[in-house]
C-alpha cells in the first residue's frame, strides 16, 4: 500500500517583486519613451507556479528565500492567502528578488530579473523537504539547488518536473530526472541546439526524449502545446483568448500541469488542464491574480 504524501506539489524556486511598467511601445536602444503607469505585484517563477498549483486544487508548499524587506513580507503573506504553505520560505539579509517588466498594449512583455535573495536559496534548504507526489523547480535559482531537488525527488520515489526557464543548457543528469521537462519553443531550441532548426515546434517534445528527458512538454503559444512520453506524443490546442498581459502565463501552465500530474492523470490530459490555466492567466494584469 502506498503511503499518502503530505503534499501534492512541492515547489522550490524564486520569489520576486514585479515592477511592471505599461507603455505604448518598447524603446529602441538609446531611446527614452514615456510609461503610462507603474505597479508593484507579486512574482518570481517559484511563487507564481506554487500559486497556480494551489489554484488548481493541489496541496502546495513553497521552498524559497525572500529578503528582510517589506517586499518579502508582502510576498509571503500573499502566497499564504493564495493557499500556499509558506512555512519553508526563509528570510535572508538583503533585498528580495526583483523583476522589471514592460508590457505593451498587445499583452507582450519583456523582463529583466535581479536575483536578490533567490541566489541564497541553497541545496541545504531542500534537505528536509516534506514528502510530496511531485516536485517542481525552475532555473531562477542556483543550479546546484535545482539538482538537489531532482535528487531528493528521485530518492523519495516522487516525480520531478523541471521548467527550463530562463532558457539555458541543462546538465544531462538533471534532464534525465525530468518527468516532464517543460519549455517553450525558444527554450526547446536552446536545449536542442542546431537540431531545432530542422524540425517543427510540434516535434521538439519528442526530440527532447532522445536527449534523455523522461517526458517533455513544449508550449507553442496560441497553438497550444506538444507533449511526449513513453506512451506516445501529440499536441493539445489552446483556448482562444484575447490576451491582456502574458506575464506569468507560462508559470500558470507549469503549476497547473504539475497539479494535474500529482492527481495521477495522463500527460496529455494534464497538458489540456495547463493550457486552460495558461490562457486564463493572460486575462489579468501581472503574473498572479492576487496583490
């Protein structure tokens, strides 16, 4: 008989304060343009994805580091209100992570991230993680910490989900533990290298399996997402929406996907749930629906 896990989803990742500037168009190099308004919102891939998993009904906890500043207090309070267990969100000296985000009227964004407290989240924080059905990590924290999460999940007989964002190369021993690896088409191209130019985006997921990933999901924007695992491969269309702000849509996708996998649904069905969550996330301003 399988022992029930204390959590459905344990997220290890970044927490940021998002400084969002809305403007008519992005400046060209050396140019100054007027901004229309500025806002301060919760963000960070770890926090965003934990909130999305909790919204999807998963018992969710977050392992993260915030600074000893008012932003850190606000972020921890907001996540707890959103249903995330924040008891393992440590407070470290210095500033909380910060993301500078510009958003244009078409809903597209450009983001610069300053790690702050996130760079102090080390492998020791993972050592006493509670048991969970799925562990989820991204790449806004230290690589050795991400690998520690993967190893912890493997030792616990749990599923490890890796969101390769921001885009970068991934060591083979980390990719081999990923089930699935979640990427967009640009991130997939980083992993696949020159091979990416010879295939359609819908084929990237299957190609990532040949690199060692146990399963893979590649988001395709308005075209939905492609998936591949040992049972086969396919694509799932995305709901049609008029985006207000795409900030955090990928994080909503990853959190909802992991929550669905924790319920034991097949990968294709989990992708369908994640597509819906990602589409919904484009309908509010900022990365998350809470302040």
